[in-house]
C-alpha cells in the first residue's frame, strides 16, 4: 500500500480547500509514480442513467511531462476517451 491521503493547498480548485488548515484532499503525490498503480472505489447507484464523474488531477513531478490516467467502470472502459485522461 503506497497510496495515502495528503494535503494540497496549492490551488483552491482542489476540494476541500482551506488556506491555512490541513484538509486531506489528495491521494498519492510522489508515491503515485509506478506504472500500473490504481485507485478503486465502490459506488452504489440507486438508479441507472447518465451521471457526471469528475476527477481533478495534476502532474508536478516531471517538468513538461504528461500524466495519463484511465477510467474503468465495472472493469471496462466505458468509452474510448476514458483510456487517455491526461494533464
């Protein structure tokens, strides 16, 4: 287990945000560096339908580099663009 919560106060766009208090609002940081690592959530959905899924991520470990993530739902890529979510 290499992922653990961190506090990021570099931008109010990271939620929850507070300028002086510590808010654990980030996962990974420098520990998120090995190919193949993933995060997983179990989400209960009462009703089938269309839902908005939002993610906020940044790459600040390598200058001028891109970080690419994939989104899987029920073990599958739900649409082609979910295979290349990038910063």
